[in-house]
């Protein structure tokens, strides 16, 4: 049997079952209370008459019926002296019986201990039994009507509770990449505000992604079109008239240089495609500090060859966690490449890690470069600092990788009085949701 995945159906079922159980329990208790109250009243009447007979007429013999005139205000009560029902019986006993369609309640009460006789007090309760039957039937009818009302109320309540979800669904179904608008959480019930805020954060991320994708396509077209036009113009000028062989060689060399730059640009764009596939890479359990250390040692050799010093300040000494290695490698590599590129000869670069809590780690790359303009979104595609070579896609790729990891990435100038930039990555050492972990 297929599992019922409908929240509304589960809610309706549980509400109806719970309400039905409560109705049955309450009705049973009410009926039992009414019946017990009536029977207590009848019992008190019989006990009162029995005590009156014992105290007033102690000389009745066994099997002798007691004259009704000797009963005090005892309408419908009959009395008779009987032998002991069983041996050494010394307490009162109650019983109920039906005879010829009539109901009776009987009391056996000690009468003469010496002769071992008892009083059999009997009272017809046919009317009482009929009344209790009518009460029971009325309670059943009321319960059925109440159950129908509960079902109707449950349907209405479930529809009301699901109304915010319905509104959110309609809102999301009407969105597209060209008209993305956030949800007004002020109109949502308190319980749905966290869901609305989460959706808004997702919408903002989609807006940012769409914006960057558009900028990427426009930038790529511009970056490729410009060198092509320059190369074409240079070739056209060269072909207008005959020139010395050196001029043709110069034109070909310029064309090769432009083609090489275009190839680098295309390689960077292809890297974006490869990174999209890395977004779906399964996290791997590794020593994160050791992974970052090995990356830093590789770049330390590169920095040293350019007359720069890369210092590793990694704490703790070891930390095992589950990460997407390709994405983390993309970010660390970009941070270190930029730091080495912009730090002048003789300068220092610091690669630092600190544990923020049991599940988050902070990575910083601090350089001694010229710094950045913090008013520019350097994570947008084709954004360059100064006249530095490159396609301007490195930070864009790093930001995309950080978003895929659920990490926080930032870039700011140093605040310690020295020139330079601090590139920061704060990421979790465990997956943010349940994912299969690769042990490879």
C-alpha cells in the first residue's frame, strides 16, 4: 500500500481519530456518571428502608413478606426475609435482574444475625432503565452529529492552515528569471515566516546567479569580439598594399598573440562549465588543514621563485571534515594566485586558518598588494583590478564555488594600517544537508 504523503490527509485522519476517541471517552464517562448517580440514589432508598425495618421490626421470620404499610415512604419497594444466601455471609449485596420484561434492583441486607436471616429489598426500575436507554441513544446520536461537525471543521481548518502554502506555491509558480520578486513575509503567519525568508534568500541567490550569467554572456561576447575586430582591422591594413616580409611577420605575431589571449579567455569560460559539474561532487572525508597546507606549500615555491614569501599560519594542526575538494581547491587556488600576482617583490603573503566552532572554519589569505576598490563588485565576471592580465573570471568562479558549498566569501582591504587585501572564506566542515559521503 502506497504511503500517504499528503499532510492534509494525515492531519484530517489524526484530527478525526483523536476527536472521536475524546468524544467516546467523554460520552462514556458522562453516561457512567448519570447511571451511577441514579443507582446511588436508588441504593440509598433501599438501604434506608432496610435499616428502618431492622430497627423497627426485628421479629420477622424466614420467608415472611413484609407488609407494605411497614415500609416508610417506599413507593414501589417490596421486602422479604430470606435465609443466608451463603455461609457466613455478613455484608450487603447488590444485584440487578430482569423478569417478564421488567427491571429490578435488589438489596440483600443482614437482618437477624442469630438466625442468619437477611432482608431481600426489591424495587422495580423499569422506568429508570428505559430512561437510561433513551439517554444512551441520545448520546450516540449527539456523538454522530458531533463527529460530522468535526469532519467538516477539520476540512475547513486544514484548508485554512494550508492556505499560506497555497499562496506561496502560486507565487513561486508565477515567477520566472525575468520577473523575480521576493515574498512579503509580513502577510504570512508566524509559523511560515522562516519558510518565506528561506525562499527569499533562494530568490536572491537566483537573481544574483541570473545577473552574473547575463554579465558572463555579455562580457564573453565583448571580450572575444574586441580582439577579433582588432585582428581583422590589423590584417585589413596590412593587406591594403604590399609590405616588407617583416611587416607580415609582425602582423602574424600580433594575430597569434591575440589568438592566445582568446584561447585563455575560452579556457576560462570552459572552466566555468567544468565547475558547474563540480557543484555536484560528493563531499569527501579529508584532513582539511592538511589539504590547505599542501596547497599553500605548492604556492610557497611559486612565490619564492618570484622573490615573495608565503607564510602558513594554520590552526588547528589537523581537522577531519567532509568537503567538496574541487570547489575548495578552486577557491584557495584563486586566493593564492591573486595574492602572489598583486604582492610586490619582497612582500609577504599569509595563509591563515582558524576554527570558529565545532563545524565552521575561517580561511584568510592576506597580501601586501595595492588593495581593492570596495565599491566595485569584484565577484562579477570580467572584473579586473588595474591592468593585471587575466580574463577577470577567477573571483567569479570562486564566488560560484563558495555558493555551491554554502560558504561565505568576502574581499576587503586590510585594516591593520598596511596596504593589501584580505580574502576570506568561512565554510562548514560538514555538509549543510544530508548527502552521501564519498570515501575516495
